[in-house]
């Protein structure tokens, strides 16, 4: 079975606002994923992080702090969602 998370774009929310944005770029093992984060201002790749499947799918109250992942089917959906809510008016 193909891994449906690979290639997906995401925002990570803290306190109800997107604090980080990125893309799932690889699967290390059954529970760990490599994720490329992107700069909010320029959109350039910034740092690479490893997240567990539990971190990416747990409810906010289970995770450290107030973090929650929201996934998108592709980069167009990802950009449009952000622009619709936080873009310049």
C-alpha cells in the first residue's frame, strides 16, 4: 500500500494560527517522517525535521504544547487555503 502522507503539504498550528508550513518528503520507518519546512515570508526551504505519525495525527491536547497539523492534497490547495485566510486584502 502506498503511503498517502508522502508529498502532502501541511501547516502546523500553535494557538490556532499557522506557525510552520512544510511538506512530508520521506518516510524513515513505520512511525517517523522526514518533513521539509518552508519560510513563511520568502517560501524558501528552511529546515528539515523528523516528526512521528503520532505527532502529525494526535489531537491537540495529546501533543506537547498546542500544536496541530493540517494537511493539503497539493501545494496549490496549501497556498490557496493560507491566502484565503491570512493573505493581503
